[in-house]
């Protein structure tokens, strides 16, 4: 019998609407928890979950809630979409209500449900639970009033059946990041659930410096190939001026103890 | 052209008619006028049985905090205890602490009245190997600070010790102490400090019947810190009423060179060097060197100590120690260490005190461990072996911190030991469990039990069990019950420690005691709800619960076999103070949401346990959340 596996991952992605510089939704002070949790359910079983929404501000706040689809950009940024994507499972979802009001310092236990159809195929889909504040009007630099609102997207992965990630290193390269030009792994997920790399690697750069590397923990979605930068450090300090070529060797891990051996010379 | 698709509309559970589940801030109804303030009051009753006797104690405890805009923060902590059949064990205690009172635009004042400690300059606290002990007293201490440039302090009072079990109070020991000091941070590199303490007719032990001492002691230091190199020269001296005098000096240096830090120093300490009524490290000369390396995967450190007796009463001792830990993968780390102490002189010179293996005898120990993440949490397996001239012992311990739901905690330890005493061999096994959690909004349980059974000729068992229940039965009101049982034959595993700077306070007492404690507590707070402790207007609040514990295996986690540290002051943001209870626990019930730091005033930690004065423990508090934090005190290796 297929199992339904529901993975919910909360992220505090505070976004804004409107083309303004440094807009601030002054009264949007929502805190959402827990940051991450997982659920298992059988097909046909209804699973109810609770997201706690706390108003950290002193005054009552109104929040609007809905579901959305989302995509993950190359830089790890999330883009939300109200439009239903072809593989969306938002139709499986029911939410408590579309609007809530939380007094200052109050905590609202907001419920939502996921009901996988009895014939759901194994695999993973995803959606987001969006929590948005009332629009506020702020003044732009040139004095124009512009409505903005704060929002938080709680990302939800829904994995049906015995689905799992299957990560493979498709290629190696170097990548320009805010931490400098670093070695990177192009990781393909041939499985049907998302996965993340972790672990430790050792290496040496062209100056003979002995380094430690660790991979970014960005999620790699099913069917996707994602560039995973390897951040370098010496002792406790990050290294941003690597001298190429750089040799990196060791083991990266994913899932429940799955491992990939790396022994690679990175050149610019 | 096809019409635009309508936006998807979510389905609603039960048509959107689910009942609302909303928690509101249940302290919000209190007055919001005035400065932020909080108080608690407790009524406590307990019965403690010790050996064949029992004592009933009853009392009240009161505490409060007040945060003022112009006079800093105030904390008060008071107890009244009635105990003993005719009240002969009764006592009371009150402490008022004030932090951060602006005296001028540049000067701030901290002061304590009640149970205080002789204040210490920052340089006196910042010691690598030798500790200058603080003197507990009933009296007053005051400290003035001018930004980061000047620190001046003074104290006066009657030395005291803590007494009581669940209701802490103090016993004044008689005599008096007076102290004062000054530290000047001359520039970004140089600092100098001097301080002195004078005691008159003060017991040298923990009770009034101990021999009394009158002495004057002084301490001076000069420190330089620049470019990863820090050196500090310390000098100290003391003179007794009968004319005996002693002096000493020690130099500590630390060099950060790339990934490796080096620390080294030398010392010369004459016999009978004292600080007030307490013994400083004395009758020792020698040096030490230690190197350490830390990366994301590796932790390595090792050191060598050499110590000789100034008086010649004891032999020369060489001590070496090494430790390594390697993080093999995200779920697996392993390591080990060894220590060895070699008496280089005639072993007959090695002094012995009754019942305690002298630290200067020849001995060695080794241990290895594996830390592994597993499906149930995080586990550690550790094997210890130690040997000296009288015994060799081995112990296997298996610690597991179990995955639990948020708000719950569980850790367990299994212990197996074998001691060969020459004439006989003892085997032992033990089990320890620590767990608890919050069940619903108003009920919590914490339980801690350690049991150790020795087989063979010894045929004895040690037991420590503690069960605590808390029930919030009405707004602001909490009822608590706590039961403990402690039975020990006073044996400790053999440890091999450095002879430099260690003043062991092992207490080898056969004891058997138990206690039952009942408490009713009322918490109240008022003032601007929008400006709670550490906060600013418009912020929500949460709670910090924590425990200060003695981290026996140095893994930073409160394992089931480890103990809390009682009666130690913990500071929130360096401003608000609480004292740990008999189990090492503390709480700040109303703290503004956000990031905070905790620090420990380790004056009352048992030697050689220490939390560095500069150590800060970061804690994040969520609105209406309860943050759990474990503060580890470490023993100097």
C-alpha cells in the first residue's frame, strides 16, 4: 500500500509588493512556527496540521491566508505563484479560513489539511501556505504613497508513497558567489523527492593551503539539476580568495546516510 | 482570445467554521502603567531526611525585578527559612542587586547588598590557570565602570556560606572582610589592575568551628593584548596576623598563530599564599605549555605542565594531556584523549591527605569516544581507563539524547565499570535518565535519576533521584512538587588532573538523604507590557528556562549522568540576575522576544569548574515561546 509522506518546511520569506526602495510593512510582525516538520499518512487519509501564527507587534493584526505554488530559482530564491501549476497538489489542501485577526502578542493555531487521493501516484509535489498582512501605505523617496504588505510563505513538500531523492553529481565547475569564486557541484536529482547535500570535504588550493569544504544545503527538487557551491574554510574562518586549481576530495552525504565520493580538480 | 482563468480559490475546512484557537498574552491584563516590573512570591515547605535524622523546613521566598530608565535594573531575592525542631536551623537571606545605574554620561554603577561576593577586576577573573577566589559574604559590594576604561570596586561584609536545601539561606561565619580594587584600561593594548582584601578572624573552612584567620592579601596584574598576542603578568601576596608572609607571581601568554593557538606561562608561588580566608594555589613553581587547533572537522589540543614544590615538601611532577576529536561526517564524530602525571622525585615526598588520592602521585588515564547521530537522536559511547599506584579502573558509558517532540526532552546514560584495587576487584553498573516536558499549557514534569550498583565485596549502590512537577493552576499561580533521594557511599571514579592551578574539592562522604518539597508560587508583572525585560516598546515576550550543569564529558550537552550547579548567579544581557536552584535550574519568566545573551558569575561554582567570565551564551526567545538552554561549566584539563 502506498504511503503518503508529507514534508512541511517553513521558511520565513518576508517579501513585499510594490516597486519601492526599502519598503517596510510597519505593522507586519508575524512569527510562524514550527520552522520544519514532517508527516506520514496513508493514501486516502486526511492529515491535519497546525501552523502557529504569532503577532509579535503590540496592536491587533489581520492576516490573509491562501495557498500558492512556488518555484526555486538558481540562486535559491523562491518565487510564489497564484496560478495553479500542472503538478500542483493545492487541490488536495483545505485551509481553516481565509482571514484571521490576532491581537498584539497573541498566538493563533491555524489549521490546514491535506487529503491525498486514494489513487495518488508516488512522488512529490509542493505548495506554499501564504500569510499576508493588510496592505500598508508607505511613502517612497519621491513622496509617492505606495501600498505594501508583508508576507510569509510556509513551504510545504508533499511526498506520496515510498518516494526518495536520488542525487548524482552530473558535473563539476566553479561558481561566482557572494563568498567568492568557489568550486561547485552540479547535482541532479533522479529521484522523486527532494534532497539536500551535507557533509565535509578536504582540499588544497594552488597556494598549498589545506582547506575544508562543505556543500550548500539548498534543496534539489526531483528531476532538477542544481549548482551546489562548496564553501571553503581554514579553521573557523571562511576563505574567499581561493587560488586555482583546487583539489577537493571526500564524501558528501544525503538522505539517510547515502554517500557520494568526490575527488576532483577544479580549474577556472 | 480565451478568457483569463479565475484565480484558484482554496477549499475551507468545515466551510470555514472551525472554532478559533487563539492564545492571548495572559499577563496583558495587568497594569501597563509605570516602569516594567515583575515579582514572584513563593511559599515552600519541605522535609529532608538525612541518615537517621530528619528536618522540616518551611519558608517563603520573594523576588522581583524593576527596570528603570534612569537608575538601571534592580533585582531582589529574599528568603525566610524556619527549620529544625526548635528553630535552631532557621535563617533568612535578602539580596538586592542593581546593574547599570548611570552615574554620569560615562560612569555606570553595579552594586549588591545582601549575599554578595567580593568583587573582582576583569583581569583577576581572566585567568588561564590560577583562580583568584571570590569571597562570599553578607554585606555589600559596589562597582563603578567608566565605559570601557576604568573599573573601580569595593566590598565590605561578614563572610558567609549557603545553607538550607530547598530554601536557600546563608550562615554568617563571623569576622569581617573588606576589599577594594581598581583596573585601568590605559589604551586598546594595555591594562593594569590592583586589588586587596583584608579579613579579620574569619574561619578557614565552611563552618564557624574551623580555625580562624586574619590576613591581608593583594593582587596586581598588567596585561597587553595586540595582534593575536595576549600576555598577562600577575603578582599576589599575603600576610597573616602572626607575621607570616608569602608572595607569588605568574605569567600567562596566549598567541594565536593562524589556525593554532598557543598558551604558555610560568609561575612561582610561595607556601601559605592566601586570598582572604581562602587558599590560593601555593607552594609551587614551574611552567606550562598548551597548543590547540580547531576547525569545522578537527579539534586538537595538548599540553605539558611541570610543577615543583617551593618548600621541597613534595616532589616534582610532570603532567601531560592530549585530546582530539574528528568530525568524520555530519552524523559521526570520534576522538579520544589521554592524561599522565609522573612524579619525578622520591615518591615518599608525595603528600597524602586523608581519604583523597594526592594529585601528585603517578597516574595516567585515557579515553576514547564516538558521537553518532542515529535514528533516535544523538549518542555517545565512551570508554575510560585510569590507573594510579592504588588502583586501575575502566568505565564504559553510553549516552543518548533522544529525539522528542518540541517541549519534551529525554536523555539516558548506561555505565559499566570495573575497579581493580589490588586486593579485590569491584564491578559496577549504572543507569541514568533525565527527561521531562511540557504537557499542555500548564503542566510540566522533569525527572532525573541516577543509579549505580557495585558488585562483589563492595556490594553497595548509589542512587540519586529527583522528580519535579509544575502545574499552572490559575493565572500567575504555579504549584510545584519535588522529591529527591540521594544515597552514596562516597566513591568517585579515578581522574587524572593537572597539578597546576587545580584546587579539588572532592567531598568523599557517605550520605543518605531524601527530601520532599512543595511550593506554591505567584508571578506578577506590570509596567508597560510593551517594554519587558531587555526590550523596547512594542515587543512581545517569551520565557527562558535553563540549567547550569557540570559538563563531565565535555560534550556540551546535559547528559543524564551529570549534575546541576546550585546557587550560581546567571545574568541576562549582563543586566538582570537570577540564582540557580538546588538542581542548577533558573528561569527568566518574562523576556522580550529576540536574541539575548546569558553569562554566568562563576564565583560560586565548585573548583575546578569554570565558565569563563567572557563567555556568552546566545539564546533566541520567541513570542510566548519557551526557550530551553543548557549552560555548560567545564573542568580544566
